[in-house]
C-alpha cells in the first residue's frame, strides 16, 4: 500500500479523487439545500392554490357537504384540511390518519394561526405535531391558514396541513439520486485517473529502467518517443543526455587511459597521497620503490614511507607549500618534487615525483674520478718528460750514456702517453657506439693458439708457466672481429702474467657448452679482494702496486675488453680469491 501511495500513479489518483470528492461534497450540500427549499416552496405554493380553490368553493356553496367530494379531489395526497366558518366551530374536517382531534386542537389553538380570522393574509407556519401514521411519534407539519369571507370583520378560514415527511421523502429520493450520480462519477473519475496516470507513468517507468541501465554503464540505452507532448520531449532529452554522457565518459576514459599510460611510461616514480599519508595512485616505478623500501626495512612503523620522505610530506602539509628537494635515503639519492592537490581551496593531498639520481651521482663521481685519474696518469709522464728534457737542455748529464738513457725514458713515457690517449679514445668510441666492429667467420682454435704463443717468451722470462687447454674435437667457427677479440685476450693474458709470481702458472682454457663458447684466463697470482671485484671493469681500476711487477698498465684495458665482448653479444666476468688467483671468463654465443 505504501508503494502505491509513494508512486506517481497513487499520488495523481489520490489528488484527483480528493478533488472530485470535495467538489461532489460541495455540490451535494448545495443541491440538497436547494432541493429542500425548492420542495418546501413547491409545497407552500400547492397549499396556497388548494386553499384558494377551497375558499372559493366554500364561498359559493352554502352547503359545503355537497362539495366534499370536490374538496377531497382538490386536496393532494397526504394533505388534510379544516374548514372553519368562524372562530368558534369547525365546519368541515378532512383528515386521513391518526391523531385527528389532537392535531385539530393544536391547529385551532395556535396563537399565530388564529389571527387568520381577523386578517386578510394567508398564514404559513411549521409545527411539530403527532404523526398521522404512527403512534407516539411527532412529525413536522407545514400548515397554511387562508381566510375566506374576508369582507366580514370576523370570518372563516381554511386550514390545510401536510406532513413534511412528504417533502423529506422527495428530498431523500433526490439525495439518493445525487449520491448514485456521485458514486458513478467517482468510478469514472478513478478509471480516468488510472488511464491518465498510466499514460504518464508508463513512459516514466521506461525512463526509470533506462536510467538504471545508464547507471550500470549501458550507454546505448534509449527510450521510445511515442508522444509529442512534454513527456515525449523529456524522452528526447533523456536520449540526448545518454548520448552526451557516453561521449563524456569515453573522453574521460581516454584521458584516464592516456594518463595511466603516461604514468606507466614515466621513468620517475609518481605517487598521490591524501592528508593521511595513504597512497591513492602510484605508477609501476613507485611500486618498485615501495617493494625495495619494505624489503630493506627503510619504512617507518606509522607509514609505508621512509622517514625522510614522511617528514618532508608532513612539512608540506603543515605549511601548505610546494617543495623541491633532494633526499639521501640509505645511500640512494632522489630528486623529490611535491605539488599540492586542492579541494574547494583546501589541501586534500599531494603528488610526489621521485627521480632516482643515484646513477647520476655515480656518474658524476665517475666523471670526477675519471678526470682525477686522467690527470694523475698524465701528470707522471709529463713530469718525467719535463724533468728529463730540462736536464738535457741544462747539460746536467755529463756522459753520452746518461744522455741516451734520459732520451730513452722520454721516448718510453711519450709512448705511454700515446697508449693512454689511444685507449681513452677507443673506450669512448666503444661506449658511444662509434667504433665499428667488423665481424667475419674466424676459426677459434688456431686464433687462440696464435694469441697464446705470443706470450710464450714473456712467460719464460718471468718464469711463469703458460698453458692452453681445450677439449674441442671439431673445428669451431665464430662470427667476430678477430683484431678486437685479440685485443681482449692480449689484455687478459698480459694482466695474468704481470700479476703472477715466479713459479706460478697462467692457463687459457676453451670450452663449449650448448650454444656458447667459454674462454677462461686463469692465473695463480695475488687475487683481487672481494670488495674490489665490482669495480674491476671500471676505468682506471688498478690493483695495489705492491702486488704488481714492473710497470702497471693504464687501468683502461679491462673496461675496453668488457665493451668489446658486449659488442659481440657476449659477457665478460671475473672470479677471484685473494692469495689463490683470478679467473676471467669470456662467454660468446655460437650462432
């Protein structure tokens, strides 16, 4: 029931029904009042006419008894009469029913009605008298007293009385007709109301279902336009709204997808926080940072952020200002940019952009170290060149043998500077990709044997055993740049010989595993400390000179070797144990 009254149909039907009932009530009351007055007036008018007719009959006939039948015919149904010649006696009484004498006495004794004997005017009065049909019951009567023989001072009169029950019966019958008409009108109104409201609510229900479908994301939903009135215009507007909403949602989705792709493609970590430091949006780079911080236990107990970043965010939220800062989080350097998010001029969160500057810091350090190392490497030969040249110019040397020795030193140092500059240029070209690698099909076993044999004499001079081991039964051909690969192996074997003491050994080993060729250069030298292993292939890395024999290299050979191997799609790695020896491993793919 509540659902009916809360619906549009129920509200419209109730409103129309109440309006019709109110109008019917007002009309019924006014009509009943009108009908009652009308019937009363009609009764009075009838009684007047009957009284006037009877008066004329009485005046024209001496013997009224002879006119009794005529008088009875003149009187209407349920109408009675008293004919009085004078005020003392009733000449004729026509009464059909009970309580004749009581009614007669009350009429003749009424102070208002007796005035008719001395008046020329008709007197009408309503009185309460005993019923003519039921014992011990009172009824309302309308009594009309009409004078005749009015030319006399005291004259007679005709008293006609009628029970108002006749008028009431007529009124009740009329009332029943009115109520029946009202009931029929109510039924018709209800049917019309339901028909009208159904015509209105049916498209509204269709629109409600369509709106629910729109809420679910089905933007293709449309409502039929069967009418050309306001409801039809509403349906047309609804369809336009659905179409525009679809376009807006598509635009929003495109912008969202575009933003998501941008965030995903960014190398910087982007994180959106609310004021409770909860993460709302983050890109994959930010997720990687969170995982790293959680694994390394760098986050605080009260947030998922490192303490440094948490305090920076707290500072931004408290002062409500944007900030750009550089943070050092457990040895990692980040450039942090924080922008505030507003909602109705109130700060609701912040967007944090984290750029990992660790590699840049490392490169800056390497650059400064590189400049320092280059300066150091060049300073020694330049100083020696300058010193010995001044000695020759100033004729400090006294013998020709000393002079030749100084010139030889100057020559060696100039060659050393040339090698340093050449290796620097080669390394720069390799790292930038400008140094071309010319590959050709090369037979590996003969090439390795040739390269190894170059160092036989040097090994014998240093009293070091140089051995080539290989278990390749079939000839093996690889696509590589023979000159560059010879440069790699030359550097590795030379380093191994220089860092191996007398009675030691250097082994060059060839192995094939599936689609990969492995070249190992293993020595029994001093070894490399474990803390130095990650930096072996960096430029200008050198072992402690206390563990080297003779002149050390430039510190660029291993860096160049690793670049050349990687340009061949291979890998160069190192294994070492301090005091036991070192093994460099070259892995090349067999295509």
